[in-house]
């Protein structure tokens, strides 16, 4: 501001000086102290000086305006670059910008988390050492790699994260040469795991079906051949064949059930129901199996439990699976404790705790995997399919809940989950008797 005022005063002073000279010459000519030619000559000279000063002033104005515009443009560009930097840092996918010397110009936060905190200025070959990466980056920088080439290279980090890496050239405007390239990491870890799970599932399902089918075929050949006229062998083999056929039917039913549950995964239940009644019905269904092994199902309900928003059929299936596991695998003549209570004012928590041998810590994280068993031989002997806890997990996911498993070897196992209360402000009571869910299992998992 001060500089501007100084320039204005300078220009005004110069103009006043010229005007003063012209006035003095006019007075001298008027009083005949100078002739007309001399006055005209001095007047033209003064006018020329005034014109020259005006041109100089205009040029300064244009120069200052140009500087102002350039400064505004530079601020705008810096703002755009800052915005782009923030935008790239906000991307969840690691992204790098490489210059013509294969040095990293920019790395967003995700790239720093993946490779190194101090990436800018480093050579990209220090982090992507595979020849495929070096070759692709070289082609992108020298112009031999097409900008529309969408091929990618697989990269696996030290933490077993997998990425599809795309390297694309950046061509400046009106230029045939590439001076920079982008390296974009797209994470495919979950996709690869899902694909592997699908492959494993098909293999496991085929294996589970092949075993009883092989047994059936062997018994049929025996009955048609050597034991054709052996009535005692017929009765014995037919009983085994019936057991294997039942096992296949149960496996197919569980697979179909799991498929139906997954189809309704994002359709939450809307109907309120009494958890006590459902638990009571599940206990009635499983009572005989528990009595065969001397297991007592002991219930503990918090008074005045409200209703919960649930799918009655699916929660009944959860309870039957968990209680069946407890009845099969807990120690004989032991007690299964079924506890139902309110949690955080908005949920009903159901816990089943047994007094069995417990489950080793290395198995706990995998109990809900399909076909995973802690004791494969015992599980098959008991008639389990290896899908029970997988079904439980997916049903609870639909109910916006999860199965929490705690176990101590030699002391027992507890399973618990929560259900949303229909109306947290009311305390309606249930009328049924029975036991909450969550089943303690001794050594079996995923069986029914």
C-alpha cells in the first residue's frame, strides 16, 4: 500500500513539474521575454517529456498487474496441488508418483504405511525390486508403454497383503515424451482369500460327500456279491448304509440352510419374539440327547426380560446347534449353564457355558470356519457335518450380532451372543422356560 502511494505521488509531482514549466514559458512569451519559436520548442519538449513519463507510468502499471496475476496464479496452483495432495492422501489405496530418474516424487499416506515412511526422493527400485516392475516403469517413462495399457503386476508385502499394481505414464501437454509415471496399488487380499475359501469349500464339500458315498457303494457291491444270501450281513450293512445316507442328507440340508441364510444376509429381522419361549422349546427338543449323557441343562433368566427383534426359526436353529454340541461333547454327568440377561440396556445377552475339557487357544479363531473340526474323527463319529457353527455365525450376522467364544482347557467353554431388544424402553416379560444360548463345547466344533 505504501509503495503504491509513493508511485502515485511521484507521477503527480512529475506532471506538475511539466505543467509548471509550460506555464512559466507562457508567461515569458506573454511579456515578450521569449520569442514564439523558442516557446513552441520548449512547449513541445515539455509535452514530449510528459508523454514519455506517461508511457513509463503505463508500463509500470502493466508490469505490476502482470506480477499480481502471476502471483494469483501461483497461489491458485499451490492451492490445487495442496488439494490434490490431500485428496491422494485420503485414498485408501497406495499411490506413488515417479519422475524421469525413477525417483519417488510423491507418496500418499497409504503408500508410506505399506512401503516406508521416508519414500519421497528415494529410488523406486529400492522397494519394487522385481524385474517386471523395473521394466514396466522404464517403459512408462520412455514412452514405449501405452497409456491405455491396463495390465497389472502382482505384489505381495511382508505382511502377506496382496496388491495388483498398475503403472501408467503421465504425458505432459504437447509432448511426445513421458517425464513421470504413476504407480497405483489395488489391494486384492480379501478377494484372494475369498477365492481360496471358495475352492476349499468345494473341495471339503466334495470330500464330505465322497466318504459316505464310497461306503454306500462298497456295501452295495458286498450285498450284491459275497453277502448276497447272508441275512445277518444284510441287516448289519443296511443299518450302516442308513446311517451314511442320513449323514449325507444332513450335510445337504446344512449346505442348503447355509445358502438360504447367506441369501437373506442383508435383510434384518423385524418381528419381536420372546427369547425365553424359544430357548424353552430348544431345550425341550434337546433334552433327551442331554439325558443320555447325564448332562443337566441349568437355566438362569433375568426377571422381566423384554422381547427381542429376531427371526424365530433362525434363532431356534442357533440354539439347537449350540445345545446339541454341548450335549454331545461336554463331559458326561456335567452341567451346561444357560444364562440370559439384559446387556447395555438395549440387548439381551445369551450365554451357554459347559464344564467340559475346553478348547485349545489355537483352535478358537477357526471354530466358525466351514468344515473345521477340532477332533475330526470324534465329530464324524457323532454325526456332525462341520457346518454347525458356520451356520450360527451367519445367522447372528444377519441379526447384527456375533458369536463370542471363550474357553479354558480343563475348565470348559462358553458361547455367547446378543440380540436387540424390541423396545428398549419397555420391560415386557417372557413366559417360556428353558435356557439361553451359546453352547460350551468340549472338543467339538462346527459339528451340526
